[in-house]
C-alpha cells in the first residue's frame, strides 16, 4: 500500500448544487463595473465642465458629487489632464450622436447641409443655458499647448471636416456654384454659431436665434442655393430670445 505522501492529491469536491467560482467571470464583472463607474464619473465631470469649464474641474469636487473618495476617482484616470481629455471625448461623442449621424439621413446636397446646421443650432440653443465646451474650451486653452488643447482642436477639426465635405457634396450635386470656396463658406457658417452664442448667452439679445437662421439662408443664397427659409428644429429647452 502506498503511503499518503505518495498518493495523488484528489480535488476538493464543490458543495452540492454550487458551481466552483470562475475567476474569469469575476474578473469580467469587475471590469464591467469599473467601466460603468468610469462612465458615471465622466458624465458627472461633463456636467460640471459645461458650467464651470474644463479648468474648473477638480478631483475633489467630482469625488464629492459622486460620493467617492478622491483616490477612487483618481484611480480611474491617473491624472487631471486625462480626466479633462475623457470629458472632451465624451462631449464629442454626444455631439456626433445628436448632430452628425442623424443629419446623414438627409439626401446629399443642400438638404444634408441644412440638416447639419439645423441640428447644430438646436444643440446650441440648449447650450445657451449651460455652455458649449468647444467655445469655452477654446477660450481656456487657445494659448496653452498640450494634450488637452490638442484633444479639443482635434474634435472641432473633425466636425469642420464633416461640414466641409457636406459643402463639397452640394457643389458636386450642382446645388451650389462650382466656384464656391468651401473653406470660406464653412468660416461664415461657423461664425454664425459663435455670434449666436455670444449674443444669446452673454448679451441676451432678443431674436438672436432667428437672426442666425436668417444668416444661414443668406449664405446659401449667396453661394447659389435656391431653397426655402430654414425652419427652427424643436429642442428640449427653450433658448433665450
């Protein structure tokens, strides 16, 4: 008979009706929970940033809002800079979902360009009461090189490239003059948004939204488009007029 020390070890049986713990499953649940927590932190940080700016974000204020410790918040990002960049990415993702992707359902040409602008206006009208991260971020980081400024500029340039492509498609469809300078037209359209934000949010000038919409029609007509007047899209909140 073999001695116990030479006998092969038998596995300890699990309790009847109870599966053995799965380390991979536990790790997966922990990872999913971590992602959910990080997403909740970014959502709260975005809410703060639209009101107080990216520079106003602090781990302490965010931890208090989330009911977490500072170290708990910090562990998800590693630095305040990475937190700011995560907020910019989330803002851009929501901008695309609300403005860009729905507008792609419109036919190529002026109809799509109009849809892009109208949805941009609808979002801007909501942000009159909170603030546009692209605009406030430009003021905060225009003279401060670094990853945060790069993330902001990249997001804005991505959006501008989409608008410019829509203008080029208008030319290809024959709905704008062939000699239309898409860079100039984009500059003028962006100028309407900046003017609207300043007039409506800072000066609280009555009729600012209607003036911006009229300005868009004037731009289209000047570049050869024959289209009916722009209609204001319904938005979740009423803009200041």
